[in-house]
C-alpha cells in the first residue's frame, strides 16, 4: 500500500516557510559539495609541495586549484553523493513525520509491480537520446554549447566505470531525492499537480546553471515529475534519470555508440528508433501502469506504517 499526501487545502504555512522548504535541500547539497571540495584541496595542499610555492602568485595558484578540481571532479562528486544521499533520505523521513504531525489527508494507492519500473529505465534512455538529438538537429546545441563544454569536460573525462557509477547512478539518485522526493512533494502540499510539475522542473533547470542543460533539464524534469505523480514512488523518476544519464555516459565517453554520428543517415535512423522506443515505453506506462485508488477515506499514517517515498 502506498500513502500519498497530495494537496492539503487546510494546511496553513507562511510564504517564507514554503519558500524555505524549497530552498534548503538545494543549499544543503551545495554545502556538502563545498565541504568535500575544501577537504580535497586541503589534502592536496598537504601532499603537493608545489602548491605551497604557487601561493605567492595568486593567479597561478587559482589556476592550479581549478585545474585540480576539474581533473578530479568525479571523485569529488562521488563523496558529495555519498554524504548527500543519507541527508536527503533523512529530510524525506522528517517530511513523513511532518505529514503525520499535521494530520494531513492521505490517498491510498495500490503499488505497481516490479516489471513496471523497467519501462522507466527504458523511457529514460530513450528520452535522453531524443531530447539531445532534437537539440543538435535544431542548431541549439551548437548555439548554446559554449557554456556547457567546461561541464562536459569535468563529467566525461576520467575513469569510465567511475563515471558510470557517479554520473550514471549516484548523481541521479541524489538529484531525484532533492527535486522530486523533497521539492516536488512539498510543492504538492500547496499546489495542484500540474503547477507543482512546472515549478519543480523550472527549479531543476536553474540548478544546472547553463541554458543548454537547462532546456534539457526542464523537459525531462516535467516527465519525471509526471511519472512520480503516476507511480507515487520515488524509484520511478530515479530509474528514468539513471537511464538517461547512463546512456549519456555511453554516448559521450565510451565510444561504443560513435557510429551513430558517423553520417546523417545513421543519426536520423538512431533518432527515429529511439523515438519509437520512447513512444512504446510511454504508451505502456500510460496503459499498463494505471494508478488504482485503494481507499477514498482520509487516513493518517500510523506510527508503525512503512510508506513508499
């Protein structure tokens, strides 16, 4: 049984409270990232005598620091995720306690079978390819990629398997806990689903920090919020995000799919194939994953009841 707290018309919270609920998970994540980066730089200072000599030249020192951070960004991201994920799970747990404290109205839904989540993984891979190919074909990629290139260099230069684990799995988990599990869920306390989807997708787009990624993030953010609303389970958007990021790593770094970009014909064929995969997987979710209300009556979660996130 899944208990889902949708819009709470009787929940009274100030504008500042609602705004702070949306901001602080993101701030905590950025704080963890900054903390890990500082620890990393302190270790480098203690183990590399050359850095101490560069401190006399501020410009050379800053350039050296930036180069080190870029070269080991994946390692920094790994430790950031390992610290941030338990914190976000704790915040989600506290949200469930808050829902009990304020005696929010819960909807009871039947859980979907494990096989239905496979569609989310496939859908994520398909939507990543389709969105990126549309951006390339439209010319937006060439127009806006200048600000994205430094990000791509950090994400896709290093050990392939480490990138697959961090960029492909851990980063999607922590981002979904923040933007769907916390921000979207909290927006739903005050808003209808469609507005919560749009606002959470906009926040997700701004988080990425550049226009090219922002356009992509807004589109896929809408999709993941919709899937979360349909499944009522945080694992669903996580799997979409994992599927999207893993295929992105494969396309960008492994060389296994380089043949797709060898000619216009293979590019168009690959795009059409992934469009078909996207349509089929989305159709299966729409037709086979049909949310079923188990109980229309208001309910408060008992203290010993385990809920899906």
